[in-house]
């Protein structure tokens, strides 16, 4: 087997923790106990879902998460209307407050 093929397979195969020759020895038994206790402490089951922290993350989780909706489109249209009116007021309407064209 070539070096490249062995290297590719080595990532799929977990490291050898116990060898048949070292199981009966006392020093390896203590090592095996440490290895077993390490793996016993690892969490089991599904990883819990992370809670969104910031404003943007909460918005994204609410509207783009498990139940996506079209509300962001309505929010975008509403925001563009507000920004458009504010610009129109600033550049045009405010000059007509006290006198006409």
C-alpha cells in the first residue's frame, strides 16, 4: 500500500489506544484506566442548540431559522419607505414648511 493511501486511511481509523500485548501489564492497565476515564467524561447525545446572542443573530434565528417566513421582505420594504420619506422630507418637503414654491 502506498504512503498516500495509508495517509488517507489513517484519518478514518482512530489512534490505537490499547495493544493486545500491553493489556495485561500493570503500567498499561493504569494508562487504560486514564483513557477510559477520559472517554467517560465526554458528553453524550446531541449537542444542545446555541442561543442567539446579538440583535442580528436573534432576528436571523427568528425569521431564517427552522420556520423561515417572508417577514424580512416586508421589513425591508417598510425600511425603504421610511428612509425614502426621510430623504424626501430632508431634500424637498422642509423647504415648503413656511413658504410655497
